[in-house]
C-alpha cells in the first residue's frame, strides 16, 4: 500500500507482513545505486528520517535496519530497481491492538532466521490490524507533503 510518493522515491507499506511493525520499502525506478543523483540521495535520507520519527512515536521503535538487497531481481529474472527495506526493531515488548509483540531476535540481522519456520519472527497482526498500522502511519506523516499523490 502506498504510504508516500515523493519526487524520486515512493514509500510502500509492507501489507503482506508486519513482523516488524512499521516495515516499509522505499523504492526508486533506478536500476543501480550508482545512478542516484545528489537530490535523490537527499530525498532518500529525509524519507528514512521521517520513517524513524513515525515508528519511534507510534510504536516505540528502538533502532532501525535499512537494507538494499537486490539479489531477488536477478534470481527471479526481473528488472532490478533500487529499493531499501526499512525495518524498525524493538528492544522491549510493545502492546499493539491488545497483542503483545516481541522482536524475538532484537540485536541480530532481521533476515538471519527468515528461512527457518521455527525461528522466524512471527507476523501476529491480522489484515485489518495491518490496515490500522498503515492508517496510523499515514496520518502521522509530516515531511514533506506528498508530491505526486
């Protein structure tokens, strides 16, 4: 779900999994990091700061993982595009929609256990709760005003 459309990047809320509340993808049309202009890097930095502010305020996020991993495009024979995974991390348990959420691998790489069904970070939120997380983030968005939406 589109959370924000900027001049160079869009922010997509990860509706398919909120194993880390506030998980988003910041996406560009460019195929390589080396193609990004100074202006694009500046917008990317501002979007990262805004997502950090929002997830700290709304969900008490402790720290953030920010990853640009484009391997799947080559593996899946898709056109690669620059995109960053913004993944808030939580040192302490939080309660959201009456559910206790615990980042069970806080302090470790968030994808380290992704292929292990037993150790994977569980996604405890229903589709409706994910929509509510999205709406909370959308309402809190302050910088900058949406450019193209």
